[in-house]
C-alpha cells in the first residue's frame, strides 16, 4: 500500500512557465496589495509535503524521495510524488459546468494575457466574485482538475488499496456551475466525484461507484454543493463555519466591536455569506440544497473536541449508512485554529484523526483527498503532513502515534 501525492506544479512553478502565462492568484478585495491566494501557498504546501518525515518502525524512516525501508533493508511502504500535466478540455468540464460559463472564462483569461503582454495590470476582477482572472488562470484550473482525475485513477485502479492526495492549486470548492468565486474557477472535488462515479473501474461490478465528498475547509463548499446537488450515487458532507449574527441589526458579530464606529471589525468570517451585513455591504449568497447535500455548521470558532464529537456523532452514522466506494476529502487547511481568514478550530491532530478514523470505519472504501484553502504558512507545515500521514499509514496499524486519535479510535472501529 502506498500514498501518491499528485501535484499540478507546472502552473505555479516560476521556472517552468513564464510569468505572463501563469495564474498569479487573487488580490483580496479589501486591500489590493494583498494576495491571499497566490502561488506561494501552493509552493509552501509542496515544500511541506516534500519535507514530510516520520517513523514507521525501528530504524525505518519515511521520505518522499524513495521507498520506506526497514532495518533489514526491506521495502515497507512508500510515498510517491508525481507532477501531472493532464488538462481536460472544455467539453469534459461540462460534466459540472455550463458551456457558456467555460467559454466566457476562456475569453477572460485570453484578455488578461493580452494585458500582461502589453505591460498592463493583468488582474481582471469583474468576471466572478473574489476570483480575479490572470493570464494562466484557466490552464491552471484545468491542470488542477486533471490532477484530481489522476488521483481518482490511482485510487480506483490500485489492486492494493493505495491512497492518493491532490496537492493542487487553484482550489475549487466555491466554483459553481456558472460562477467563479472565492479564489475558485472549476469545481475540482465535484468534477472528480462525478468522474469517479462513472469510472470504468467499478468497486462493485455492475454498479456505479458511490462517492462521498467530505469538505473540511473553514468555508462553505457552495460550489461542490451546486455541482453535486441531486446527482445520484454522490453525497457531500460540508463541515463549515457560520458567523454569529445580529438579526435585528443585520450584521455579523464575530469580530471586534468598535464603539466609535458602532460596527464589528474583521467580522463575517464565513464565506459565502448566508445573510447580509449592512455595515460591510455584504450580500447573502444561497447554497444549493438537496437530499444528498449535508451541511454541518458551527457558529463561531470551536474547540477541537467539539468539532470531533459532532463529526463522530453526526457524520459517521451518515457515512456508514451511505456505504461509499470512494471517500474524497476536500482538505482546507484554513479550518485550522489561527488561520488568518478561517480558523474554525481544528488542530493538526484533528485532520489526522478524521482521515485515519474513516479509513478504519469504512474499510471497504477507497480513500483520497484534494487541497482546498489555507492561508497561513505555519499551518501548511503543521496540518498538511498529518493529513497525508493519515492516508499513508496502514489503517489497522495498532500503533497509535497520535494521542487524540488514540482517544477516539474505538468509535471508528467497525461494529460487530
């Protein structure tokens, strides 16, 4: 059994593509000097993956640059890192996006490249919501979807129960079928789920694969919900943050109250917004609802145990009942405690416990994941490796390397 990390590194590797052709990221709408979603995030996460190192037994070290070897020189397990160049065409992307939307996205990216080639500011901010278009945006987004498809292929075509993780950029869980928003342009996880559902490799021969997407990003996975709503044999579990709200004044209250301005500063940490905020001029954005869309919302920042207990109490029974063939995680590192535009309350151990726990709870399913948000360098290096390790380790290994996981492990064990 092995874990394969698939990256679309070419879209953010400055040595591979000229700056005039790359996706440059998204400028935050409040401060044009800040790019919350930019190539540095993807590069940082890639470095975190490459630096991942752990112990799997006496004298056995784990490295991304070769197989794991035990004290006798025998190969135990390995983590592979591959760069995908797969780029689905626009027709393929219509499995989740409107044809006209894709054509408009292509035209906007071409307009941005023309601006860059003429020495002008290439950022185009009038295409979607908080989703600037830059010269290589469309190609980068297509490469992200292609890498997500590779993740699915690796998982479903393995005869050994291998796992895979897509370290991809830009993210996708806010991209709706006809709208780019929140740094997202194509709905990576939803497209991968539909691709997996209809895959030629059927875990239960004669039946389409049953696929669950579990979104643990701080923010709502509105794009994934929009694309997957009412799609048969799919399920979305969306674990997200909801801002406290003053219904009378119609404003979010999760920031610091400024008595002089009579408003909350740095409020409205949910996204997209479920209700309007008159102080900040924020408009509500509806999220798709359907029987196969389950939202687990937390009002305000949480203690890690609170999140874990609701995950176990509400999510685990649903998953056991759904009995998926493929579990696909949307891993948003911005749900980690302290993220500057997130911070739901997860710890590194939270990511490890949820991912490793479900591998134990659902032994008949295949498991993998995709990267979503995350805007703090420290948390790239502290939270991504545990998530990867949860996919790497043998799920039934009796050694408990994480105290939190050891405490909760029993609830994930299959019931007799």
